[in-house]
C-alpha cells in the first residue's frame, strides 16, 4: 500500500473522536473553531451529546447573539457549566433564552461582577435547576451589599453543594449580616462553603444553623463580634473536617470557644494571623487539640509580625522550643521562623523533609568536605528515597529557620546583628536559604551561630569565587563546619 493511501484527513475522523476532542475545549472555542467549517460540523455541534462548558467573556454583542442562537439554545440539555464574566452577558443570554429547568444537566455557574438587583432576579430562575451543585459569585464593587438576603437565597437552592462568595475589600470593611433560621425553614444541602469576605463569630454561627451537612469551610477574615456571642443554641457540625481561616482577628479565648461549640471531627486546620501572639502558645494548642479536635491530622498556622527590636526577647524565647515536644512530633509538625526583609513569620507546619543536595553547589561541598576530613563521622550526604521513607529519619524534633530575602542594603554584618537574638532563641535544626543575593560571609556567620543544625537547604546562590571560600575568614568557616551537625 502506498503512503498516500494511508493518509487520514482530519475530516475523516469519526464523530466519536470529535466528541472526545470537544470534551477538552470550551464551548465558545468549539463554536468558533468548527461551526463554520461545513454542514457536518454544524450538525455535530447543534446535536452534540457531549457536556458543554459555556464561557461568556470578551465577546462582542454579535458574537454573543450567534453563540446563544446556534449553540446554547440548541444544546441546553447538554450544558453542564455557565461562566459569566459580568452581568451584561447574563442580560444578553436572557434575550434569547431563560435559565430554567430545561437546563437539566447544568451543574455549575460562575457569576462575575454582578449587581445585587441582578443577582436577586437570577435566584428566581436558579431555583428551578434540578442539578445545580456549584455556585460562585463575585459581585461588583457596589456599596451596601445585603449579604443576609444573599445568603438566605443561596441556602434556598435545593441541590447546591458548593458556594463561594467573594467581595471586594472596600465593600466588606463595614459589612454586617445575620441569617437566623426561621421556623420550619428547610436546611441547606451545602457541604463546601467559601466565604471570601469579613465574617464575625455571631454571623458564622447563624450560617451554621442553615448548613448541618457542612464538610469544608473557608473564611477569609474572621473578625470580632460587635455583640456578645450567643452560645445558648448549640451548633453541631458532625461532618466538618476542613477549616481554613485566612486571617483570624479574634483572640485565642474566642477561638477556643468556637472550636468547642461546633463539636466537629476536624482533620485539617489552616489559620493565618497578623496580630495576637497568644496563638503561639504550644501548651494551649496541645490541650485544645487533645480535648476538642483529637482527629486532627494536618495543622498549618502562620503568624505575621513586622520586625521590632526586643519583640522576640519578650515572647519568642519562652515559647518557640515548646513546639518540639513529643506531642508535636507525634503529629508530624515542626516550628518555623521565616525572615524576609523586615517581616517575620512564625509558623507551624506539617513535617516535610527538607534535605539539601549539597553537591549541586560543588564549591561549597568541596570547602566543607575538606575542612571536616579529619573526622570521618562528620560529612554531608545526599539522601535517597529510602532514607526519606524511614520513620527514624522523618519524625524527629525539628525547628526550621527560613531566610527568604535580604535586600542589597543589608549585605553586611548588620543582618546578623538584627536577627541574632532570633537565631539564638530557638535550637534550630534546619536552615532554608532562599535568596540569590546573600553574601557567602553572611551565610557562613549564620551557620556559625546555629550549632544545632542537622539539615541545610540552599535554593540558589550567586557564583562564588574559589578564593572567597579559602582565603577569606578561613578559620571562621572551619569552626562553622565542625560546630554544627549537618548531615543532609
């Protein structure tokens, strides 16, 4: 058979092959790329059995008209998702069709830059959708947004499982809402709730009374309640296993009360904070976890602090090493201090092995190996996967120091002087250097004042002249290499 006889032309592919291709392409791109090729492709698109994902964005009015008439209206029964960049596209769509029960496979809707009035109108139609599982709302920057009514309408959608509501920061500064549960009002079926805006504990508790099936909760800003918190009516979320708070602005006493009240089998807890160092009390966390969240298997906490001289001396000295107790080791957590310019981040993370392949930096490896050649028991190693998988390698008392940035103005001993008390406060066992501009002299000095290191990770370093390693501060580097315990 000749080569010409074996050639398969694109249009000779079967309908089934094109249907498989269409599953990976947005509906508008299918229409734009195939609809006008020939009558066969027009019939394929108009009568397609594949699930359509429709995105209405960056289209002209004429394009929207053709898209609605030739694709959306003809394939209502195949559409599984609708994405509206802004409410003008919603208005355009409603000229040609209405979102109602005829969209019987529609599962997901994204509403961008939508006004409150338009959203309230749209809810009337959304209630008729038999398979609407996911709703994401990004309202416009309209002031006075009525979140109480908005959430009440969201909770009224009978099949909804996932909801995300995001507000512009200038909108939610003075936001207040409360959603009491009316007598005989049915519960919401929502299991995943993403609240990308301010929310107080009182407001959050009012939401919980609507969502007993909640499994996953994310609250961007948890703020203090203006009134006393009502704990008379218990709220039990027996399915809640995931909790994320993007910025906790409540005290630890309130947070303890919150965790105790919801009585949830939390497995994942993720918290970020910018004020209130009372969260950095290892003993209080230990008691809270033991009593109220014993099933916790992943704990992430970060506290952001602008560097102020003396701060770490009054608090950090007393608390940082308590996160290396057997309790935290058993839960595979380690304490970390991150430094970037003038910002300090205190963090508790799930344990992860951060070993250094030091031989990627041949000059450093040569220097250290030569200096410690006198003692064969002290050497750098490259861990393989078998080493990483060993329990004895993974779960040991660990605290990490990460230096993520040093500005050009701090290329001197002043960086060491600025953070020396932090370096000394904790018995750091791991060091992570992630900045390309750090001078080799500062790196060596940091290693010198961290005698408990057993692990070093250097993401990148500038080119180092060999003379710098051997001629300058040679004695200091020798002391550095023999005073710590780096093995990986």
